């Protein structure tokens, strides 16, 4: 918060003492107003505070104020002569996403979502991100990673939703494989969060779109808790016209949420705790339409006629249950070590299990998966006040993800008919058989592991009308790995639907089956060890009571972003083959980008003195890594060391020789090697998949 201390005539009062004490705890911060009667209190935790202002010759003033995450609140404290105490009415508005005070100090476009919003507004999926859609400049998007269909994706400024940064209590919580959110938090564990959609300050990076800043609830000297039960049934649900349009039968559905939260003092004025837990017991389903059942019955008939090798019958259910079980919880401890030092420890976890995942309206149960996701993260944060003008914050974060997926079937093949490839089928294109772990958007692994450690240190200072801030952020990710299924899979794509083939000789079905066959093997693990480093410095300059100028510079880079199993893409057989053939598609292999300098400049100007209209403008350069899932086959290609590759340029005896070469035409190998020929970080704001070369087309002379 920042503000001005004045007397009843409007004259500024210099050197007044300002104390902000958190309601329900012993945490407090002291500062002395400067020669102009202005004061700043930086890096306070969001919540309710008791503000006390004292000055010689004036009555002590008290006011209850509320601070919002990632925002600056402005206050004018008017003192009256005399002794004793006086309660000061501070002009403010109710803190809610629907009505909240205007931030006069920041150029960042952002919206704060308060705990009362999370409690009062209906949440159909009990996900905090459901409310994020109410922030201007956002919209919901379908998750690009089908394994995270339960994690809500939020698009900011028309982006894909994959390039948003997420931090919880000051530590990173982003998915480095596909992008976006990594973990869901119970709304009862969240104090509030901010959705920043544009013009982030220099202390924020790793995003070319927006960022979501979450702060969790903490305990106080008063015992408080919440216990709740939520129930949803199909009879209470409106029909969703996209996933369940008429005249399809209404899908059976049942969901129960069991929620509990409790917090209080372990030792009053010293040590507190808060814990929240939520269990989701959901029985969703896919009720097949008459059109789908007609095609399934025709396919079953074709199987009974021995036209599908190894399959003599195909059961056709009228609906498929999709049970989902989720357990997520969070525990936080806050400790006031001294008036200068405050600590907190927070540990959160999320574990969910889904059966028949990715089964859609026009696909049979054999195409589904059993998905099990286990994720936890923790944060240790210390705020230390060196003086009334110097404050430092240290944060250590650790997280781990383990995700497994198992197929419902193991035929070694899948059948794909046109009626299954509709806008309703987000998981892929299989009608019957094995899930191919592929969608029209991306490939996705059946095993994922992510282990991350973060060290962050920020220092803030107040000097008159300036509030400089600088810091360092280092992320060590020793494990970013996974694997694709290791068996050969054949996908048979048919030009006609099953009902067509019932009216044709069996030879027509067999001929189309063979013509549409393609065999692949995505098998093989991928493993990375990545580090990310960022440095920044910024300042907020209160130029006039109505104008604030924010400026700063951020530098960030990565180490090992394109390496797999400790080897660079210089060892990729595709690169070695291109080099031997003298094909100048790429001058060197992709590597870490060392020129990620991001200047930031923004203004916030309050029109008039009533603080009801603020004009914001800004400029900045932002960088983000491309999603690693698009590079998986490139990482697989360097799992093992390879030898050299040479081209024998002798007329009549052209040949590629050496163990590092990719030889022959399309049928010379089964596993494609993929090599990116566009430097991923040449275009810092582009998160589209870069161009790639698949050597399976072969080289012929």
C-alpha cells in the first residue's frame, strides 16, 4: 500500500509513523512517512489490516484496510489535532471481481479474484480458473493436452492458453511439457488470485501472454473452518449443446464434492496453521447417440464376418461410464520469527484417477485410457525487513509430477472411420482398437515425470517517490522425462463408414483397410535436465499524485532446453545426414538463446483526482519456451550416441555411410527421426510448432 498523511486543511504531515498489522495475527510492518508526508509499505501479504498512524500533536488514527494480491492500494489519512485516538474512515470499495478499487500505481492489466468470489460465485467444476474467465481479456479454451482435460485452460489476449505463467505463493507452478496450469487447487485453499493479461512488470517472465498469481489462505489467532458438500446430478444439469447435443440421449452424470478446511493458532501471535482438503467423486458417462450405435452395430457385424483380423466380435454398449476420483489438499504453517522476519511453509498435493479417459461420443471403450496423475509441490518463503526502507524475500520451491496412462486394449492396431473424426472427438480419431496417443494437435506420452526446484530472491527499497526492486530467479529441473508406448501400432483409416461396407463385398472392406494402413512405433523414452535463470531490475516512480511510471529490464535464458539424455541436437542422425548431404537447411543445430533481454515500460495516469478513471499504457518484450512435447522425437533421437555420417559423392556410387546416417527410403526404417530446422527462440512471441523435417520421406540420388 502507499498513501499520504495530511491534516484537516490538506497540508502534508512529514515523518508520521505508519503501522500496518495483519488482522488476527502478530504480523506487522512499520514505516515512516517522508518529507512530503508520503509512505509506502511493500510486499505485504494480501488480506485485512489494521492501519495505525501517529504524529506529534495529532490524535492517533486507526483504519481498517484490505490489500489485494499483486495490487497497490492508495490511501489518504487525515489527522486531527489533539490527543487520544480516532477512527479514520478510509474510502474504499468492496473487494470483489465485480467491484474493486482501481490500482493507481501499476501499468499491468489485471483482475483480482477474492476469497468471497470463490465462495459466492457458482463453480461448475470447482476450479478456481472458472472465475478467471470473468477477467477482461480472457476466454476458456479446450486443453491441448488431453491428459489434463480436468485442468481448466485460460486464454488471455486470444492466445492458446499454453503460454500463461502460474505461480502459487511466489513459486512456479507451470507445466513445462505442454504449458499452462499443472495443478488444481481447491477454492477453499485459496485466499485470492490475480489474473494479469498484459504489460507484466520485469519481475514476471516465462510468458508471452498472461500470468496467474495465487496466494493461499493462512491461519490466524482465531479458529476458523469450513465444511461443505456439493452435489450435481444429470437431472439438475442443463444439456451442453457442444458435447451432448439433441437429439442424443442426455448423458448420465453424478458428482459429489466433499470439502473441509480449518485454521488457527498453534501458538498465538507466533505460529499458525491452515489446512484444506477436497475429494471429488464423479461418475460421468458417454451416452451413445442412435447415429453412433448404428455405425457401431455395423462394425460389429463386419467383425463377426471375420473381416477384422484377430477380432471376431465387438461389444456395443449403449453408454460408457467414466469414473473420476480426485484428492487434493494443502497445508500451510506461518511463523513470526521476530518483528523483522516472517516465514511460511506450504505443501500441496493433487492425485486423481480416471477410467475410460478420452472415450468420446463416436468412439468405442477400447480406445480409452486409465490415467493416474500424482503431483505435489511445496514452498518455503521468508520475508525479512532490514529497515523501514529495505525488504527482502527469499523463496524456495520444490515440485514433482508422475503421470501414467494405460490403454484399455492391446490389439496392436486401431480402426478409424470418418464419423468418429468430428469436432466432438478431441482425443483423436480412433473408432475401435488401441488409443494411438495422438490427436490432430499433438502427441502425448503414456508416462511423464517432472521434478523441479526453484530458488528466488527479491529485494525492494523505498526512496522518496521511487520504489526500486531487483531479484534473481533460478529453476533447476533435473527431471523432465517420459516415454511413449513401445509397440508397433497400425492405424487403418477408412474412407467410408461401417454402414457403407455392409452393402459391399468383403473385398472392398479389405482393400480399403490395406490402402489406409500406416504403421508406426513412437516407442522410446526422452529425458532432459534443464536450468532456467532470470535477473531483473525495475522501479515504480510516483512522478505526481496522478502519474506513476514503471520501468525495468529483465534478462532470462535456459540451459539444456534442446538437449536430450545429455546430448545436443548436433548428435541427431537427421542433422548429421543433412550435413553430410550438404543440404543447407539449418546453420547449426537449435540451441539455448542467450539474447533474451526484455525491457518493460508502462504508465498509469489517473484522470482527475477522484481516482475513478485510470489510463494505462506500456511496452515490453516477452520470451517463453516452446512446449517441449513438440520436440519429443528429437530428444528420443539422441538417446544413444551415434557415429559419424559421410556421403560418398562418387558418380554412379552415391552412398551414405556411417552409423550416424539415416539411410534409404520410406521403408528403410520404422521409427522416424525428427529434426527441427527452425530455431525455436528466434520468434519470442510465437508458440506455434516450428517447422520440422521428417526423414521418413527418404533420400534418393
